[in-house]
C-alpha cells in the first residue's frame, strides 16, 4: 500500500520513517518533505502543498491513507476536503482543530466543560489588556489567539515584559491575524509534560508520555521556541497520574467536543503543568503530534504503525495495543544561527552519523542544493539517542550531535535534565 504524510518538519520525517518500516508499505510519500526525507530510499518527496492538489495526487496514485503532521493544513480544513472526496485521512476536522487554532476557543471550551486549566481573559483592545495585566501582576502569560508556530506565547516574569508582549502582539501586529486577539492567563508553576493520544471519534489510544524543552538555552533560560528537545517516557507521569489525566482531562475533552456537536478524530495533545501537589492542569491543546516529541516517541514505538493508523481511520482503536521499547529516548534539536527570531538559511551541514539501533537523526529545516545538504529553517535536525536510562540515552544523543557540523548551530546540553534528576 501507499501512504502520504503531509508536512516538512522533523515530526513528519519521524512519522514517515516509522511508517516505511512496515512490511505492508510499498511507498511513503512526504509532501513537501525535506532534505532528510529526500535522502531516504523508502520515502519520496512530493512538491505539493495545496490541499486540493494533494487530494488529486492521492486519487491518481491510489494512496490508501493520509496522515497530516502540522497544524496549519488541519486548521485550514484539509480533513474536511479529503473526507468530502471519500479519501481516508487521519486528523481533526477544521471545527475540531479550533482546540489548537484558537486559544480563546480552547479556554472557553475548557471552562464550559470543567477541564482544569489556568484562569484567563481574552482581549483585542490593548488598553483593556494593559489594565488587566496591571490588576493581576506578574508573572503572567500572554498568548496570541491563533497559530504562531509555537512562538506566540510569552511567559512574562515582570510587568514590563508583560506590557511589551501585549504591545508586540496587539499594537505591532507581530503575528498578523493570529495575534489580533490575545489570551492573558495566570502563570502556572510546576513541571510540564506532553500527553498525546490518538482518537478515532469514539475510542482513545494513549501514546508514550514525553517532556518538551521550550526554552532556547540550558537551565530553561532564553526565549521560548518551538521546542529544543524532548525525551520519552516522562517520569513525572506515573501510572496514577496517567489515569488521572485520562479521567480529568482527556476523556472529558473528547466527550465535551461530542456534546458541542463536534466528533474529534486525530491526535489530541494536552500540554500539562503538574504542580508541586501533583495536580495536573491544561496549559494548551494541540491537535497533532508534538514536534520534537514525535521523534523520541516514534523511535520507541515497536508496533506496526500502519496497522494502528488503519484502525484509527476505521474507528476501531479499541482493538489496538501499542508496544514500546523499554529504553528511554532523548531527542536533541540542533537549530540554525539566529533561531528563534531570525534563523539563517544556507549553511552547509556535514557529519550526520549513520543510523544505528542506539541513534537516529531526523531532519526538519534541511534542503539539498547542488548536491549539498543545507539549513533551511529554524530547527534543523533532531538527534535521538536510546539507552537503558535517561543518562545513557543522553550520552548516545550527544555523541551524535557532536559529530554534526554547520555554522552557527545552537543546541542545549541538558535535554532530559529533569529525568536525570
């Protein structure tokens, strides 16, 4: 059978890499893909991004099913379009994807259905937003309402920083329509975890837990990014915590969407903050796999993922059990010079290690120009190491990272530090 993966990042490389391992797969197409998917003999890049043209391609090539990686095509309604043409596709509809595409929608939804989250208010008027910041003090969190590629969140530790973020989003129009409305919410302290499940409209299948590292620099310093690395599993999500998150957050979300007349299919990603007392609250929802969480999660998945996806598309996820590598996986992102504000492109990349059972490198912002691999985006690579402990997985990942060279490469040296602790 043939499969299409939509997207060009590290998440999509990892998903396509995993799908290509199935004996049942003849070909995995990646649209548009990147330099890493171009170099893999089992994958074929397709230079199409328009949803209608992708649907035509799926029909012409007799592709069995499509998996959507990034949020933008989901928010634009690619699932609605494919289903209207009778094509199998895994992801949420445009209506369901509002859980990610509008922070205001998600917060109102959580409030309506009693899902634990931070208190908040939404604003499109800068003066009112500034008054709310002054009334509530810092630390406080400012979020662009719409999609901003993981960069529309400012955790302001001072009033000055909070007011600057309000002006940046509302007055300076930094995120265009995505920032025309902002959500201001209370600061939640604790430890973050990424809790990702697959949903088929009725049944929920949890993926392995993971933890992302959003800040650019070691010890969680520097600006927020799309994610500088992740590891799986996340020790903070104990079996008891796992059951509680399913009971208090995941199941009420799927049921709440159904009550609101929206059937949820696709990945549901709850970004959690777990406080010192062990209470989980929802920071945000995403309606797709996380990036870079996908890379270590897929590196640990032992099940045939094609079979899993078929069940997801057919509404029979209750018939699936996932098998996981017992080892820990640590994924370290290597980002371009200037990331996250003004990433540089065109630097030549050398020294990517050969894949082994202990280490695999997934490409994100890469392209091949005149036969040379070059940087082509903010997050360039994610090197995943596997080991019997977080420490051993770190060692494998950083041995891989240290072999890779490109000018201005930025990466953290402490991915997985909470797990080590």
